């Protein structure tokens, strides 16, 4: 499978941020068996961060796909490529809505 910038971001810096919060969660609640106390807020934080990071990944991936499709469709015509790409990404909810 070919690697993309979006995939590299997901497995790199985005994964690092999630791992940091998972590590903090384990420090608060422990990592052994049993019920966890005082983890409600870290749990909520994890859900929000995961949603935000995934939205960022999806936006990055859509951007790459848009660029690739526009490049292919325009067949070297740079102005047309820019128009196609802008139309594909115009009004994209991934750019403005919450996760």
C-alpha cells in the first residue's frame, strides 16, 4: 500500500497525541484489571481528541484525493486543475464543523 501524507500524519503526529493522552489516562486510572475511578474526564477527553484527530485525518485524506483527481482530470492543464480541486473541496464540512 502506498503511503500518503494523510496516512503518515495519522500514524505519526496524530497517533503520538493520542498515545500521550492514553498514557495520562493510564496514570490516573491504572492499567490493571478492575473498575476505574476518577477517569470520567480523561475518558471524555480521549473521545474528543480521537474525533478531532480522525476528522483532521479525513480532511487531509480528502484533500490528497481531491488533488490527485484534479491532476488526473486536468491532464496537465494547471488552471483547470485548480478549478476542479477548488470545486471538489468547496463547502467541505470537514473544514468547518466540529467532529
